[in-house]
């Protein structure tokens, strides 16, 4: 019998949390890192499901794309895809918070008549921690964006999210062509890639899970 293709799930881009029919909370993620990972995995002949938040990027050749907006939609798509996956790259910049309610009509400044307003937020689920709880033999690669030196916090995320690797980015990665990343492994090893093109970073990251490349201990 033919062996099933290695299946990679990649999440990419921001999520969008609507306040009313015309406004939302989001972030500056371009989605480029996740799309580069998806393209690299497909180039190697892997089956790729790319779960994308709202981004203006073309779907890489050979990739199955699922478009989502909110964190909860992304979780539903992730749950549906993770069961068949051998590896997950959680590159999406998921909103930690969403408005407690989405107004049916437009929120008008005149409604309150005051100079101040506040928005009540509720916590979104941690998507990668939720699915990685029962990951079995699947490899899970999470990402961390830290301002300042975030090694200690990134190491804590490795455990909290039950990930095999955490890819630590600094904030200069947002909307930039190049990235400096530090790859932390659950085995304690740390590797730094300095100012590489995102395509080159994607190559090193897919190597982390590629069954033809992993034997390096
Ligand atoms: N992530 C997730 N679900 C969330 C928030 C983040 O799955 N609700 C994932 C991201 O896709 C990324 C990793 O968790 O792979 C790290 O996200 P980050 O925002 O850096 O960390 P947080 O866990 O949100 O912690 P903090 O904001 O306190 O740094």
C-alpha cells in the first residue's frame, strides 16, 4: 500500500475580531512567514492545509487554503484539520482578546454622548495549547513574538503550549522581508538565524519536522 503523504497544517496571518459591522480589532501580521512555510512544505511534496486569517497574499502552489477571520473560526478550522496532520506550524498572530459583544448596528460616537468609551473584552482560547493537549506523535511548532529579550518567556511557552519547538521572533519581523529568529527545542537546544530572508527561515523550519531530515538529535 502507498504510504500517505506527510501532512502539514499551517496557520498564518492575523485574526479579526469584529466590534460592529464596520470595525474590528486586529494586528499587523502580514502572514508572510506562514505562507512561506506552506510554500516550502508543498515544494517538498507534503500535503499542506493553510488556515489563513485576512491577508492579501496569493495561495502558494499545491496548498489547500481555508480562509477564516476570528480566533474562534480559526480554532474550528484547526480542529478539523489537526486530526489528519503530522505537524502543525502555528504562525498566526491570534488575537488574545475579542469584544464581549458584536454590535448589530454601527457604534455611533453620538450614542453615549460622552468623551470616553470603553470596550469590554473577553479572552480568546489558546488555539495551539487547545489542540496540542492531545497531539500524540504530531510535531507542534509554536511562535512567540517578544519585545526585548524573550528567551525565558519563550521557554515557558514551549511548556504551556505543549509544543516541540518555539520560534522566537522580535517585533521587527512584522511586515518585513527578513527575520531574525531563535528556535528553541523541547530538548533544550537553541539555534539562532540572523537576518535571513523569510524563505530561508521557512526552509530551516520545515526541516524541523521533515521525516527525511529529522534524525539529527
Ligand atoms: N496563540 C494561539 N492562541 C492564542 C494566542 C496565541 O494559538 N489565543 C499561539 C500563536 O499562534 C503562537 C503562540 O501561541 O504560535 C504564541 O503566541 P504569543 O501571542 O506570542 O503568546 P501568548 O501565549 O499570547 O502570550 P503573551 O501575549 O502573554 O506573550
